[in-house]
């Protein structure tokens, strides 16, 4: 067999000196505490070119031979190694490859590991490492040998902990400190003007958003003023909504001022707010109302729902200082036209570069730094110290003297308490405005202000970033907007509650907890430090970012952009080495934080079978910044067997699996791969070889399986569930039969809940993935939990009050993401090659809506971001429409093997496509698996020729060629859900990022998939460069996802069309309108699709269609259950001559009420998790309007 041998070499990075904790690199390696190695690597030629440049610049690389007691450095000729390892011809045996690696290293390699290669649609590769590479001779999967070698030691940096003056910030990037912003030419100035115009449009709320804000205020005022006429109420916007620096998607931050009678004022106030919250909770449109009554300022958080979506809102009560701060920023913005663009760029930069962070310093603190610099440079005057809008040279000199005088600053702050403050220009007394006991005066009339500073916006930005990045000394100076300087001696701000560095550093045991390197004074509360949560590492990182920003601006136009380079999201290859920055940039590299909290990565000890190494390009400019690295050489070899979902020669690939499944020992191929082994894998393989292996006779195979494998599901057992009363929503169900049926379904959960007990089988003898918590199984042949099934089941589980069970079910899925990077299709090793519709974020959001468990949200959020990254990495596809490239997603599985659970079906299908075209076989396997990943396995959506006879329709399958409308709608919902959950977790930067992603995806879906004439959405076919134009139930998903921004006339047309389909489908909405014999085509009506159709109708105010679908669904489920022996004591008698006790089917016939679905690759199943969950959701949503089920004659 021919083999393609290629070479890739790479760096694994530890301690990349960008945002390191002071002295942390040495300490973490020495003390085994918080540091991880980023093992990101480049692949193929690109990295070799980078490595060659590095070698050329240094002539040689060095390896550490012995770190005790002295470091000896030994030359390593890497270039010769590159030549030697480029091999063609027969495949190397693993031992030969290891020896070849060792020969290039001059001595024994400390670590050699076997790795399986994975490749996604865009050609990006990743490796899954195995231990003991040399012991696995004869393996038949793609492999790689990796050798790791330390290149450079790290010097002892512990002395830096003791003395602040020894702390060395990063050197100025590109000599930023000495550089100047060159004058932009006409082209570059035009580019900047266009970029600022684009930013201004983004950071200006549109008319619809402003109108919605006014509507919310009117409605809330009406509610509040109706509580008690003796209470005076006012409500207005504050924060960015007040001073006009918010996007249309920004939260609505509102401030309610309440004037209550003086007597027992506090009691009056709390009683009024309590009544107001209750009214909000009972008013349609106001959802998820939460009262944070113990916050510094009482806050009510809620979601306001309209036909266009959900909008986050915060209402603060009697927050006078918050209003004053917002008005102060507005006054500065009015004083000079350059202030708004500077703050706008600063805010965008802080968000996209992940600077703004509630755990360090929020955007208000960043804006205080920006405004302070503008006052310092005389762009705007110090409004809190002026009575006039003019300031001459003498006034600026008096201000400079004040800034440097401890006595004058102390007198200024003392005068707040005793006498009016004096204007620095005229000396007259300033008005004494008091808000919450604090002096809140500032000059509001800035008309006519003439700034002596004539710099342009780019020049101001460059100089601001340069100043903070290279001149500002945070350990000595404080930022004070009131005093108009970022050079105020920290010791002079005696009210500012922040420990001095020299005091803290004298006590090393508390330095990490207490040191606050950055001091940013609040403009009205001089004791408050806006950067009170910013640790030293974070501050170092921010200052590096400032230097980077200055360097970017200095470089001028790049690819037709000047400012936009500031907003490039940070790369995980750069930002994952410091513990604090791992938290700040956790959305980029979510596994880093876990590693940081556990141990230092040691290649000899820490390579496990679960270790995943993403092979990504490092930024070439950063290769020279490495202080501590590993050099790795990878040799890839392709062997005969292909890319199976897992390595198991029993459950995923190999002769044993092929022989058993092709012998058709079981009616359902899934039966075999679900049976646990009765003895270790090696023993079973040995037993298989004794019966002639692949040449074994059928009878021998039957005996072999019975002797060596247990019963499917024997590693599971029923699990107890918490006792719950009848759900309250059942009381709203008017019809007694439907109510009693709902009560019966509520009681069925105990039949579907399982817990794993792997102790009942030998170690590593089950095909099940490890599950630590209880879970809900679908039912029938599906005895393990499935990904997207779980969401629809949880709609019922949570309504049944089984909150702990819902938590367990979600935790299992979160665990899978933590371990594998994604949620597999189901909890079996043979599902590790694919996922299912990614509804995990929606499950966490649903869980929060029922439990309000904020801690669970905070726990889940990093995992949800990691799953989102998986889908954006492995399933991303670019679509060119209307001269623009849109980034969307598709289902994509990289395999060239049949699915183990349907092995014989897939194998025979591929062979029927073409008896000679082996490449087409592998394409069929990949497209079949991708269709299974969609959940729609199988449907005419995925085939090129749907009109073929049923037995041939799947021969033209092309799932990977389809950009599905439902998947991209789900991804939009995921991004919205992560944004909303980030708000719950108080991570506004993350929320803004994902709202922006959701907005972009909404635009992409409309551009690529919307047929503007009909208002319908369709799948997009990549190879044909067109929409499919086949209506399916998936076409309705966008109406649920984002209420499809169309006119009422368009949505009326869509749901009138749906209504006509229902006229001939009394059993529900069919999956498609094509009858191909596949189970996700007509006439199958699936519970999840009925749920989505009802949600879509509700979202677009087509309630009559939703209610019609709800009644049809109740009829179908109830009548099928009744026809198979269901009964309700005292209400509905059991049918005579029926043995069973009622079945809850997984799907139904849309043309016949009460008839179970049919078709597909297995018989209809009962149980059934999502059927039960959707039914309870329907009863909760539509209970008052549901009538008695009408069943056809039995």
C-alpha cells in the first residue's frame, strides 16, 4: 500500500511572555501550581517555513540536556532533521519512526506518543494522543510520532516578588515609547473617516431600539404609578443609553427615582419595590424578573419580549450617583466633537480585545482612563473644577499645581465636607450639588469651549495608547478624572481605598490577594477605585495591549483599514499562559483554566489518551518571544484503515466488527455494539483469532458473541427520582381527559430515568461513555442518553418539578464537552465521531428560567463557549452570496467507515452506489454520518435525487453539500443564549461579543436562506449555489430563533401556507412534503418539529396556527396511547382485547390521527422522552384552549 509521509514541526508554548504573573513562570514550574502549556501547533509546510526562518535567524536551536545542578546547552541541528524525516515509500513501523526521531535528537527522546489524526472540512488537523506508542505494533489507524524536547530554561524570577521597583513591564513594542504618529495621507484619512462612520452607526441605537426604550419606560411608569398615589415615581435611561454610546442590541439600563413619605421611608421604599416587582412578573412581555435587593443599589433585572426578540433590561432604584456619572460623560462628549469617537474606539477596543471584564475593570473604568487622558492633554476642561467654559493658560497652571500638591488635594477633598469647592479658573465657589451625600457638581454648559489641543482623532488615540502603555507608571500614579490627570501620586489620594504596593509587598503571603496595581478614582466617590478588582497580572496585560494598539495605529493603513486592526480578536496561541488572562480570555481557550488549576503540563507524564492537541497556526511574530518552549517533530503516516469514530477494534472498526455485523446476527446492528464485553479486549481479540478471525463461519460467530458479550444495557439500572406533586399547570387544563392524560404522562418519567453502573462489567469493557449522573433515555432501542433528545425531554422534566434530574442530565452533557470538546450524538464510543443539533446552551438557559440557579450558569458558561468553538471550527462553511462571504455552519463528519451501529446498512448502501469507486464509498459513509449528526436520519433534504425509488434514494446522499437552515437558526439561538447567560454571570463583555455574533448570523441567514417573495427559509446547496426551494418543517425554525424580521403580510403568507398543509395532515405537520420512505419525510410528524412549529407560530403572533398544532399533537399522542391499551382510572376505560398498557411513540403519521410513524432504518420506538416532554410543554402553553381528543374508530 502506498503511503503519504509528510512532516510537521511545531512549538508547544509555556510562559509566552505577554501577560505573565510576576514571577509566576518560575514558581509554577517549581511549585507545580498554576501554569499550562499551550500545545497549539502549526501544520505542514507553513510551520516548516516559520521554523526555517527561526533557525536562519539564530543559526542553531538549543536543547536542555540536564537541568541539575547546572544547565548545559546542546546544539540541535533542526534543519538536517527536517530533511531526514521526509520519507517516501513503504510505511515505517512505529519503532522505526521512533528510532529515526531519536537519531535526529542525538540522544534518547524524553517522550514519544502515538496519535490519531483528525481532519475537518477545512483541512485543519488535530491529534488525539495515546501512551506507550512502541507497544502498539500492528495498529491500523492513522498515526503520528511526536518527540518533545525542552529548548530553553527559565531564569529565577522570585526576586521580583519582593521589590516593586524591580518589576519589569514588557519592553515597548516597536519602540512605541519614542515613536510619533505620522500624519495620515488623504487616502488614510478617508479610510479613518469611513471606519469612524461605521463605528458611529454601530454605537448609535437605531430608531426601533429607541422607540422600544420609550415603550418600556411608558409601560413601567404606568405600572409603578398605579401602585400608590402617594409615591412619586420617575423613570429614565442612564448609562450608555443616556449619553448615547450604545448599540441597538445593548441592554436597556433604566433608573427609577422613587419619592416616598418621610416617615418610615425605608419600609415604604422596600414595600413599593416589592409590589412593583410582583406587577412586572404578572405583566405579559416582562419575563424572567429577578430582584437583586441586596445589591449596593437595588436592581431588578428582566427580559422584555417583543415579536422581534428578547431584550435585557436593568432597573436601578434611586441610583442618583449613577445618573450623575452618566450625565458627566455626556457633558464631556458635548464639549468637543473628538471625545465621542475616541471613547467609541476605546470601548470597541476594550470589548473585542477582552479588556473590559467585571472581574478586573468594567467599561466605565476604561472610559474614565480615556476621559482623564483627554483632560490631561487639554482636549476638554476639568468639568468638576470649573464654573466657566473657558480656561486660559493661568487656569491650566493652577490645575497643574493642584495635581502635584498633596496639601491642595487634601484641602480639596476636605472642602467637600465643609465648604464649597473653588473654580480653578476664576476662584469663585462652585455650586454644592449633593447626591447621596456626595458632591456631584460638574459644569453642564460647555458650549463655546475652545480646546488648545488640535490633534486629530487618530493622533489622540495613538498618544493615549502610547502614554498608558509605555509612560504610565501604575505602581506610582493614579488616574483621576476629577483632577484631570493620570499622573496623580497614589499617596496623595488619601481617601482612595487601595493598598499601596510597598506596604503589601512587605507581606509576601498576602501580596496576591491584596495587591491592586491600578488605581482609577471614581469621579464622585473618591474612596472607590474603579479598578479595585484588577490584579497585577491583568494590569500588565492591559498595558501590553495599549502598546500593541499604539503600534497598530502607527503602522497606518493595512488592507484598506486603519482602525479596524485594533479590533482583531485575540488569538488563543498568545493569551493562554497567565492565570488571570486565562480567565479573561477563557472563551478562546476554555481548557486552559482547568489545566491552570490542576498542574504543570509534563510531556512525559501528562499525555493521556484523552489529550487533544489542536494543530493551529501560531502568529509568526510571536515565535521569537518564547521564553520557555517545547520543540516537537511530527511524522504522519497513513495506513490501510481509515477514520473511524474511535479506536476500539471491537466497537468502532476492524475485522471483528465487520464480520459480526455483516453476518447479520441481529435484526438491528445496534444490538451488538451495545453489548458489553465479558472479558478484556485483548482476550476477546485472541478468542476471535482462534475461530479464524475474518474468515469465521456464521455459527462460530454466533457462539463467539454469546460467550464473550453480555446483554445490551446490563451496565445500566433504573434510578430513583424525586417525588413531586402534580404540576400546577395541569390545573389550567380545562378538559378533564386531557388533564388526566397529562397527569399520567407526568408520572412516566420514572420509566425513562437511568444511572450508569460500570462496576457491573469488567474495566473498559463497555461501549458506553462514562456518565456520572442520572439521565433520561429516549426509550425503545435507545437505552443511552441522546444529545438533542434531552432538550425536548427537559421541557417536560422541568415542568414536572424534577429540577435535580434536569441538573444531572445537563451535567452529563457538560462533562462530555469538557472531556471531548463537544457533545457526542449519544453516550457511546461509536458516537465520538459526530455530534447532534447543539442545543446544550438552550438547555442551560431553560434550566435557569426554572431554577434561577446563577452558580450553575457560571459553571456552565465556559463549557458552552468551548462547544461553540467546536462548531465554529469543525462545522464552519463560507458561502458567497451577493458579492459577500457569509460564515455559516453545516453538518460535517470526517469518516471513511460505516457507522458501527448501522454497519451492514451503510456498507451495502455504499457498495450499491458503485462497485468500483472506492472514493465514492468513503463519501457516502461521511454523508450518511453527517445526516445522522443532523438528527434527521434520513430525509430528502440530504439527497441529490429525492425522486428515486425508496431503495435507491440514499445513493445520492450529499449532506455535507447542504447548509441547513435549522442548524444555523440553532447556532443563532446558541449565541443569543450564551449572551443572555453571560449577563446572568455578569460578564457584559462576553454578552456583547455573542450578541454581535448573533446579529451577524441573523444577517447571514437572511442573505443566504430567505426567499423574500414567499417569506420562507430554505436550505442552501453549496455545489448548486442556490436555495433548495423544498419546504420542510425546518423552514420554520428561523421564526422561532429570531421572530424572522418580516412584515406581518409576509408572516401571514407563511403561516397561511402552513395552515393549508395541516388541512390534509390531521396528525400534525409532516417533516417534509416528499414521501420517500425515509423516516424524516412525509408523512412523519415528529414531536420536536411540532414543538418548533408551535414556537414559530407563537413568536410571530399566529396563535391560531399554534393552537391548531397543539390540539393535533394532543390528539395524535393520546389516540396512539389509547389505541395501544392506555386507560385513565374513572375517566377512560381500556379498549377490550388490547394486551399492552399504552405506548408513547417517538413519531406519528401526519395523515392518520393516532397512528405511529413508520419507515426508516429501524421500527418505530416507544418510551418516549421527547414525546412526553413536548406534550407537557403543550399542556402548559395551551391548556385552557385544548379540547377533548377526538380519536378515529379503533
